C-alpha cells in the first residue's frame, strides 16, 4: 500500500525581484515515479534544489514522512533519505566503482581511529559487488574499475545504486538520459522501474515526454514557477501534456499532428 513520503505546501522562492517558485504544492508517495515537466524557466531546477538542500525556501512547508522539516544543505536532505542524481551523475570519475558506491561511508578497519582509520578494501569490494548484483545491474562490472572507464548509462546506474544502498526514500533524477545512446537510455529507464518496484520514490525531471510515458505514474507540470497540472500518466496523452506545458490549444496541436 502506498503512503505519502513527501509533501510540499505553498513553497515560494525568490532571487531578488525574480519569483522562481510561487506557492508550489505537490506530494510524492512511496513506490511512485513522479515526472516533473516544464519548459526552461518553469521552476523545476529551483524546486529540486530546494528539496535537495541547495536553496533555502522563503516560505512554505516541506514535510517528510508526516513531519515538517527544514532542509538547510544537501547533508540535511541525505539524512532525510533524499538523494539527488544530476545528469553528470555526481561521481568521482578517477575513483573505482566500489569507492563511488560508498563515498564518504566506506567500511574501515579500526574505526576508533576516526578519520585516520584505514579503508577495509576487501570488505569494500565485497559489499560493492553484492550491491551491483542486488540492484540488478545486468552487466558484470568489476568493482575495482574506475568510473571513467564506464559508459554514460553505466555511470547513471552506479549513481542510482548508491542512492538505493543508503536506503534513500526519495531519489531525484535530473535529466538522467541526456546524451545517452538508445541502449543506455533503455537501461536507465528499466532501472527507474526497478527502483520504484523496490519501494523507493522517484522524482524524474526530463524534457523527453516519450520517456515519461514509459516509466511515470504521475505527471506534474510547472509553468512560470507554479504547478499547473498534477495528473495520472495513465489515461492522458503526449499531446495533452504538451498542451499543458506550452499553454497551447490542444485542438490546434492535434490538427498540426495530423498534418505532419
């Protein structure tokens, strides 16, 4: 049974005279993929940065698991179970897959030494290999391989795996298929479904509406800093969503589609 894991109520954010967010309200449930759509400048990036701790909000409420919270920085967000994966994956490309999966949270020997404690490298590799198998990455990747040796799709999978490893309630994916090939894109979309089926919640930002209809349960559309639609993906169409995003007349879009 799904339950509400995140609620935003009347969230607002300004940068000087520019009102980036205007009383934004939305909810995200467990085991749900919510696609966040809108043209450039609609407010998507500002909203995601507010949830992930990169921007403070001017007013409004952020509620996680039924409790109002204050998110001052990315560490606050991570402690609440919110992980954000940007299109560059936020990975350290010169480090190994194993190091990236546990970055800052690696198993150590002699933990009483604190920051001076040496890494437990065999344990690190074992845990990384187990994680890759558990989250369903189909390719047999060497946990010692550097991130820079991986394809774009594999990097996204590693970043998502890291979020799953640390039990993120909410995984925010910001344009995860940008600059990926067809096969890699399908792999990332498949992985989003697997994350949802494992009980995690996903906020998925993309400009590709076709991808949205492959993975999303709900579609939230923003325009000029506010939410203008919150609809189920099932039962709507690409043209209807495009009309909401652009503010265009649906009938005119349908006529144009028949002509093309």
